[in-house]
C-alpha cells in the first residue's frame, strides 16, 4: 500500500531515514555508501512501494548530479595530466577503446540494438573514481606506483565521461543543428569560462572569501549560472556544473569552496543514487539474467585483464599491473549518470537501465573485497600471472662495471632519493632495485647498477648476491615484502646491516623482532629532523638563512622530478 505520494516533506523524510539506516548497516560490513543509497531506493519503490510518485526525488537528484560533477571539477588538477605516466594516458586510452569494442560486440551478440550496445560499451569502460579513491586513501596507497597509475587512468576516464555526456545531451538535436555548431557553442562557453576565471572571479571571490556564508552562496551561484547557460545552448546541466568546478578550482580559495560544498554534494548525491534504486525494475532478474551475468563478468574479469595486459606492455611488473587492474574492476558513478541520461533521452529502455544499476551494484560490492585483499589475491594468482613476465624481463639487469655491489637500495622513492644522495661517494658499490621502469631508466642514465623488478620476486632475490652484501636499505612500504626480504638476507648473511621501512609502530616492532638493525618510520623522522634543526639553530651551529636557502633549492629540485607530498597524490 502506498504511504506517500505527493507530500515533499514526508517523501524526503522517508528517503533520508531509510538511506541512513541502510548506510549504517552496510558501513558495519565495510560496504560503500553508494550501495546503501541504491538499495534504499530499491526498498522504497520496487519492493515496498512506499513512494510511487518519484518525480520529487528525481527532480532533486538532478541537483545531485550537478553538485557531484561540480566537486569533481573543483578537485581535478589538469596540470597532473602532464605528470602522469605514459601508461595512464596512452595506455588508458587504448584500454578504453579495446574495452568499448569488446563490450559493444558482446552486447550485439546478446541481442541489444546498435544504440543500446553503444551505451553498454560506453558505460562498461569507466571505473568508479569515488569508490576507488576512497579505498586507496584508506589503504594509504595513493602514493604507490600502482596508485599513481590508477589515479591517472581515472582522471582520463572522468574527462572522457564528461565529453561523452556533452555529446549525448545534444544527440537528439543533431537533426536540427549541425554537430559543428554545437561544438562551436561549447568552445564559446569554455572561452567565457576561461575569461571569467582569469579576470572576473578572482576579484569576486577575493571579497566573498572574507565571509563564509557569502563564499558558499557565491560558489553555488556560479555552479547554477554555468549549469543553466550550458542547458540553454543544448548541453546537460551536469556539463555546466563540471566547467564551473574547473573554473573555481583554479582559484586560491578552491579548498575552502570544496569544504563548503561537500555537504551539499553528499546530500543531493544521496538523492541521485536513491532515485536510481527507485527506478529499478526487479523483473530484470528473470528477463535479463544472462546479460546480467555476462556484463558483470566483462567488468570484473575482461576489463581488468585488458588493463593488466596494457600495463605489462608498458614494462610494469606483474604485481603493479595486477594491483592496477584489480582496482578498476567495477562500473563508475558516471556510468549511472550516462544511463540516466540515456533513459531520459529515450535511447535505452527501463529494463536496460535497471540492468546497468544491478551491474554497478554487483561490481562495486565485488570491488570492496578485491581491493581490500588485493595482495592475497596476487599471491594466489601469482603462478598464473608469470605469463606476463614475458613483457617485462627484457633489460632486467644493468651492471655497468665488474665491481660487485655491496650496498642494496630497494625503492628509489622520496626516502630512497635522499638516502642515495648521502651515498653518492660510494656510487659504484650501490645496487638499486625498483619496480618503476621510469626510475630504472633514469638511474641507468646516471650509471648506477640497477635491477628492475619486485623485491619479493625469487628471481630478483637470486640476483642480489645476498651472502656478500654489507648493507641493505628498503624503503618499500609493504610490511610483508620487507619481512620476506629480511628473512632471505638473514638466512645467508648474519652480518649485513638491514635498514627497513615501516608505516606503523606495530610494523616497526615486528621488523625489529625478526632481526632488522634499524626501522625507518618516515612520519616520525620529519619531527626528529625538525627538532635537531631547531636545536642547532639555537646553539648557533648553523645559520637559519643558509638552511632556508638550501631547503628551497632542494624543494625545487624535488618538484622538478615529481616528488610532491604524499597527500597531493
């Protein structure tokens, strides 16, 4: 029996209460909240039919789409496109094309029409920025090699998704207006946005930033101005919101704006995902069970397999390639936005829309487990993954002199970079091991002994000459890899000095218990260095001005080679 049909307050209240309960329960099981919101929508309308008139929620959910893309625009840093690796840009593009073609052809074989198959192919290529970034952040892996590749690919996907949305929004108007005309209008609006960001908004927001409420309402007003402007020229309001975000993201107040708008985004995005669940047709289970199974398998198996192959072709190790591909095995929130757009335009049926919602629900649920246990999965599938070594073993070892290295540095990252500078006088005795081919290429140019690969790889261990080494330094963050390396060294060499990296006090104590000579805790070292520096300045052992000058020089050097602070990655 329908309880709510037209009362805005009661309808909204029911949606919020049920969504909160679902989110709380799923959070106990460490499931993403997007899943809770969609399931809430399923319970409200298809299952219990508490709300039959969904126009209210759907109208408000449009604002959720706008705010979602507004925040994406605010947080996106277009300059990072220049800094991501080749695999994130060229490799990501190849992955999108191959996945689209495969998905499109399979959809045709399943009996879908050309336009529907095109939508399916488009929706399956994108992975969830919100879900993946959340998991990487929780696991502190945004700064790892595979984390940077993932972020680069997601950034590329988001830009392509925005472009696809803009094309789809004007698709029905192609008969009335030439496509070239639509592009010109789009470019004209981008030009207006650029001029506003350079000449108008810096002055407007300089004043608005003095008052917190004014900053919020001004930011939201800009979002709606661009949304309405793009809607007026025939594009989606979501595109306008995204452009508004890009414009304001270049201001010096962008972090304050993000902080103010996030709560609004969270609230209206909740309504968007609930509305998706409310529009779900439960009959799709019986009518489209085969396409459902096939599309889920494409997303969680075929797409990761394509990504792993491409990463391997770009000379990344099988572990890096696996962790990257494993994290991207789900559908994106952009896929749902595209599906909602297609449904509104009449391009896809209600059943296909419901099918896409189900695929996303299932793949996000799967992802919550595969990312959490990615290292266990890697160890489980490692024997099968050895086939990918075929692409990466070429140029595995570079030994420019006959001198056998006695100092091993595993991981030339931010910490490794500093350590290597201190060991520059014994350059010929150092062997560098890293799993980033770009790092190895750079070290080869500088004449260092190098091995490309994972330190937990038995083949790499054999090439280290562990019985003869005097010192081993590992800046690798994974505790399991460091424990493995420690046990391998101690089995054949009791005298070697071992300096290993840890993320927590518990990990450090565990490494000490297993025979480490010194454990590096990066977040503690910064405080110790600052304390010693302040003491030396007070004792007049060093001059503050000279230390400042040296530090600025070092920072500029690190910036040029891409060593940003971890929180910036």
